[in-house]
């Protein structure tokens, strides 16, 4: 039994390692370190660490944030193979209830901005982008101390990652756009994960936006998990411009 579990875990390890290694080749490591898995009660979601005015905010889904108090909410962050409590300061929502995002202000401060900053450029169709989000939490099996073949240690963050192109922009909603990508299904757990691109003008990666949670075409995942997962079997996903996040923060300045 242990051998079967170990073999299954090794397979998952190889798949996640391959994804992570490929992603590392394409996108700066910083953006992976800023892509977290968080939970509140039975709800799990991706969260992106975002710097605004030296303060750190966690961008996540309204689906998770709507259950949190507006002040001093506690969420849990998956780190080092366990869930760790994180005390937040405020829970902020964009003015429009149609925007499925929540922004959690934390007590964390940084002395200088992140290297991968928000985009200042005009969005165009055909733009090549990378998007990513968290996998469900996985605990690696404990090998016996005298095992001759111990499992290699996984990187702390190994998010799902895909490459796509901006395929459509709604002229009535310039803060929203569609991305086409190869390889069909995607787990709703990646919603609010970062969308980044290479800026020819600034010759660096920048955060273009975050993934929208969209349950219109979502089905129950074809695997057992707790909590249950949903997947959208479509090669299209939608995103929000990072300006939506910045505007929401500016509308709720720190006291």
C-alpha cells in the first residue's frame, strides 16, 4: 500500500516539477513566489501578493472574500506542507459587485517595489501572456528515515501555468478581456492568479491582470478532492485588468 501511494506521489511530483521547471524557464521566479494558495473555512483560492504604496495586499476571489469580516479577518496560507494562519487588516471589494475579486490588506510592508510591477501599457489583441494559479494542497508522503531513495524536496510554490493570447477586448468593459490557450480544461482554483506578459517597451515582465472566476461552463472535477474542485472545459478564460485592483485600493486608502 505504501509503495503504491509513493509511486502515485512520485508521479504527481514529476508532473508538478515539470510544470514548475518549464514555468521557471519562461517567467521570473518572483511571480511564482507571489502566487499563493489560501483558504477560509472550506473555501480555497489562489491569492496574488501585490504591492501598492509599500503595503502588501492579497488579491483573491470575491467567492472566498465575501465570507470574511471587513476587518481583522484570518485566512490560512499553505506553506511548508501545512496551513498557517495569517491575520489581515481589511477586506476590500471593487465598487462593482460584478467584479469577482476581493483584496486583503495585510500588515506586511516592503522597502522597495516588486521587480514584476503592474502594466502601464494599453492592452491589445494578439498579446502573448502567461497565466497561473495554485494547485490544490498536496502533502508529500513521509519516507522512512532509513529509506535508500528519499523523495526530492519540491519547491514551495509549483503553480499551474499556461501560455495564451489575448483574443478579445470588450469595448464597453476595457477592464475585462479574454484569453485563448491550448489544452482545454482549467481548474477554478486558479482564479485570481496573475496574468503576466513581456513588455517590449520596458523589456521586462509585467502584471497585466488576474484571472476571473467564471462558473458558467464549470463542472465537477473528474477526481476526488476535499473540498470538491470545479473545472471549466474550455480553452478560453477571462481576466480583469490589474487597474481594477489598483482602483479598489485607492478607493479605500489606509487610515
